C-alpha cells in the first residue's frame, strides 16, 4: 500500500517524464523548423512532375490554381492577344518594332515576377520536360557564336528575340496547369485570328483605314502584321488547332469555330502565300494520317457531319480563289502562284540565289557560324564574292540586300554553324517525339476529347516549321512567339 509520500514521488516522476517527452518533441519540431528555414536560404533547381489534370473535377478551379500561375497565365494571354494586333502609326516601322518591343517588355516583367517568387520560395521550380536540354543547348550555342560576331549589338537583338520565344515556352509549360487555363489561351488565339482575318478580308475588297498609307504586298493585304506572309503564316498555324478543337467542342464554341475557321482560311487564300499554304496542306495531310492511324477510320464516322462541313467550305473557298471570278478580285489565282515558282519567277529564283550565298557563309565558318543576328551584316560582302564568279554574272539583276535568308534552317547554319543547326533539329525532333508518345498514351487511355485538340496544336507547330523553309517566321515576333506558345500548349496538353 502506497503512502502519501510515495504517491507524491510517483506523481512527480511521471510529470517529469511527460515534460521530458514534450521537450524532446519540441526539440524535434524546432530542428525541423531550422531545416526548413535553412532550405529557404539555399537556392536550387527543383524539377517537378506536375499532375496537371486532377482525377476528380474541382469545385472551384480558379481557387485551386496558385496565384503565381494565374498571374503568368494573364501575362501569356496579354502577349498572345496584343502582340499580333498591335501597331503604331507614329513609328518608322508600323509593325515589327512595336510588336517586338511590347512582347519583350511584358515578358521581362513576367521574368521579374518569376524571380521574386523564386526568392520567396528559395528554389526555382521547373516542371520536368524533355524539351529543356535541347533548348538550353541551343541557347548555349547562340552565346558561343558571339565569339565570332562582328557586331555585338546585332547579336544581342536577335539573341533577345530568341530568349523571349524560349521564355514564353517556359512559362506555358510551368504555369499553365489545367485544361481550363490551356483552353483560355487557345481561345485568345481564336479571337486574334477572327479580328485579323476580318480586317484582311476588308483589305482585299479595298475597305481600309485612312490613317495610314497602304503597306503594299500582294493584293495590298497586310492585316495587323504589315505583310501578307506574316499574317498568313500566323493564322495558318492556328487553323489546325482550331480544327482539332472544332471536332470535339460543343455548344456555342462549336459555332464560333465553324465561322472562324472558314474566315481564317479565306484570309490565307487571299494572300496567295505559297509557304503558308504549303505548310497548311502538309500539316492537314499528316493530321489526317495520324488521326486515322491512331483512332481508326471509325473516327471519321463519329465526326462525319463536322468533317463534311469543313471539307465543303474548304473546297468552295479553294475553288473560289483558284479561278477568276467576281468574288476573286485579285489578278492572282492559287494555281498561278505555285506555277510561277516552277516557271522560274524572279522572287523564287532570287531566294535560291540567297540560299547559295548563305551556304558560302556556312562554308567559311562551318562549326559555330558568323554570329547570331549577323546575317544581314555579312550578306552584301558574300553577294559580291558570289558575282565575282563569271558563271553568275548573268544573275546580277537579282542582286538584293537580304536581311534574312528566307530559310530559317539555312540562316541558323550561317549564324550558328552546323552545330547550331543540329541542335535546332534536335529540339524539333525532341518535341515531336514527345508529342507522339503523349498521343499514344491518350489513345491507350481512350481520351479522344484530349487527343484530337493536342494533335491540332502539334500540327500548328508543323505549319510554321514548314513555312520556315521558304520564309523567316523566327524573325517576326508574333510568329516566333506563336511557334513556341503552340509547342508549350501541346506539351501541357
């Protein structure tokens, strides 16, 4: 039987034991807190595999997205919407400079926000993707090419443009996390196509603003881009994405796309831009092959009404601008435009000459090139060497100061060497390989409503890459940004 003294001793012992346990827990917690505080002070790059689409529907999707993601989404939307439509009648160049300045200014602000967030978190959070390695390698070879650059100023201008493209891809992959976010960015591109294509159609029929002089070009169509090639290259790349969405969306969105797709295609046809039409044709064929190859012929039956509608309107528009008729006011037809290249049209022969001269630059500096952004600086010197050859004297009437080579692949080789071209092709290969694997996964999971839009976005990238063979989309801010924005949307799909 315990005495009172014994009871007091036992209670004191038990209370001390409990207190010691509590103190040990507090020490563990304080140690963990110390570790967390220590982590905030040490910076690192954390690569994360983000689950983009939740397994269950979210009650409030807006509240579930971190505020940094919402800010970056708004920034991407502003760049995607304003850049293609922006112009200035008070600048020497109404289009190129205002667009590039605006886009890069907004992206610099977004970069600052990202760095502030990284400072708060103590780490740079990067979503895992196979695209980062070739992208970093291309940036590296561009920096290395500066060693041979004759003009550091010209190199920095082009390098800044490339970095702006890469950064919008980075933002899209890292901060567009849900399907709703992705769809909002897509519908902004649809709005741009509707507005710019409506203006292009008005211009075709000589309905024009009076506050500026006509910019020139085929049919005087330049829309909000300043040139028919730029406009058609941009809109032509969004058309496959719109087709992919059109096949699966419902309600009012279906009817919006049913109007915007024919309007956009009409605008492209009115410009008679061979590069954009060639890219659109190749992408459409590849899209059809992959659609049937992965989903079978039954997919055509499931979407037969919408497919028949698209085939009819595309056939009517193509026929209208392939013949001379009251609706086609232009003196051009699509058939004549493509035939002129085969017959040796001056502009086509001139581009062949520019490519030959560009290859002379590659021959002189085969590994790291003449320096990013310096093609325009070296061209006249090499053109002079080209005409020193007696075999080329009859081509003297083709002499021109080419600021771009009208072939992005050749120009990359001239400015960043064969190594730069190889890395660029590696980047393209990595992107398409990843999208093919993703499409296979969606087919296996029977996610047809996600498969078709992702295929459309991927084919939009292909349109621009085909256009790069005969033009220079990477040197036009809206088109270059669109290329990497579509890549980002296809990756996060």
